C-alpha cells in the first residue's frame, strides 16, 4: 500500500492516520488531501483558554497482549511525527477485560502543524461526492484526475464506481455530543480515562495542561439534549465555582457497522485503497509497525 512512487495521490479526510499516510506518501509522490470540515476528524485539536487541546476523549491503547508488545515501537513512531508521549500513572478503566500497562498520554498539538507545513502536501476544502475508477486513473467529483485515492472507513461517500459497477457504501450519520470543562481541580481525583463511569457520560478523560485540568466527556444518548448548564448544575463531581470554561461540541461521524465495513473493504483495488481507521493503535500497527 505504501510502496508507491511518482504517483498523484488523493487522500480523504484528516484523521491522524490519514495525515500519517499523507506525510509518508509525500516523500515519493504528490499528495492532495481533501477535507470538507476541520482538520483532525474525531481527533480535532483547538485552542481552549489558550491551551491547545483535543476536544473529544481520545486515547491510544492496545486491546490485547500482542498489540501491547508494540507500544514502545508505536510511541517512537508517533514521536517521529512530533506527537508528545508521556506515561500516565492515573486510573484507566475501559469496559474491555484487557488491562494494558502502562498507559500513555499522547499530545497531538504539534503533530497537525508539523504535517500541514509540509510543502509537498496540498490541502483542499472539498467534499468528495464521487469516486470513479477508470482504466488509467481515478476520477474524483467527475473532474479531478488522480492515480490513486486513499479512503478512510468513516467517510461520507455513498457509492464508488469501480470495475464498471456502482458499489453502494452506505453509512449512518451519527451526531455525538462532547462536553469540555476547564477547572483548577482535577474533578475526579486520579482519573485519566474511564468508560461508563457516570450516567451522564459514556467516556470521560482528564488531562492536566499547564496548571489547569481539562475534562472531556462524550455525553450519553439519554442526556444528549441537555445544555451545558444542566451538567454544571447536576454533575456531582463538579464544583460549579471551579469551572473556568465549558462548552458542548458536536461531531458528525459517518458510522459504518461491521457488515458495511466489510463491504467497503472489499473495494480495495490498485487505485482505490481503503484504510482501516477503526482504532488508531491498530491502524498504526497494521500499516507502519513491522513485527
Ligand atoms: C468522537 C470520536 C472519538 C474517537 N476516539 C477514539 C480514540 O480515542 N481512540 C481510537 O483509537 N479511536 C477513536 N475513535 C474511532 C475513530 O473512528 C478513529 O480513531 C479515527 O479517527 C477514524 O478515522 P476516519 O478518518 O475514518 O474518520 P474520522 O476521524 O471521523 O475523520 C474523517 C474525516 O474525513 C472528512 N471527510 C469524510 N468524508 C469526506 C468526504 N467525502 N470528503 C471530504 N472530507 C471527508 C471528515 O470531515 C473528517 O474530518 C473515535 C471516534 C469518534 C467519532
């Protein structure tokens, strides 16, 4: 997949793994990224009270013993892309029975500018609606010609024209809501990350940045219609006098289930590459870390 040179390559979206593909492929090819919204996908970073932080709960964690062995390699790989890595001694509680040790915390704030300053990578704010594989090239939106295109799993394309057939790749648009609080106290002592730890939230994360604590959480389905004042008032761990900043952000995910992902992956051809983006640890291990 990565062994190509002197090609004109299109990449859909800007989640970290797609940006890593862009950077690596740009060494020997010309690369254009198509991103219709903000840079980062589900890993968006933004300035909050002058702190550059992830807006959603994001962790990179191995899911079994085999992948856990790759953690040090993965950390070194990410460091080479300007990701800051530090070990985290605070509590990590996922719903998975596997308990990885140790847990690391990753800071992508310098990763994005590092990739985006790359002169050999073009970024175009264009929504890709059509991908049509022809004999000699791939035609994007009926007019842009590329030699190859790399497509992540959670993209908004509804079909791809391939081998003279229209392949439907349906998805479900899911809008998730995420709250962010900045406080002077950690809110929940000794917690780094937790799934299903509170009825309001199904993922919670607390990161320290300078002297402040940034709490991010994905709001549980039942509470999605509530506004931030509801959480400030009712989240029992929170001292409302300590909240310096609060906001609810939304994210549009073009979700595909297992069957839809298999259908999408079956498209893989010489010119159309489907990248497995389901989990960042697995994506990096699969494509970049040799055994
Ligand atoms: C809120 C959230 C948090 C997550 N947290 C984690 C985590 O902590 N750890 C983990 O391993 N996994 C996490 N995941 C799983 C996540 O799906 C992957 O880590 C990864 O980001 C998926 O990459 P992706 O490129 O497929 O999709 P996304 O990250 O959703 O990025 C897709 C990007 O492509 C753009 N795009 C889509 N279609 C088009 C188009 N047709 N034309 C132009 N641009 C387009 C979108 O605007 C978006 O920026 C999370 C998922 C979500 C939704």
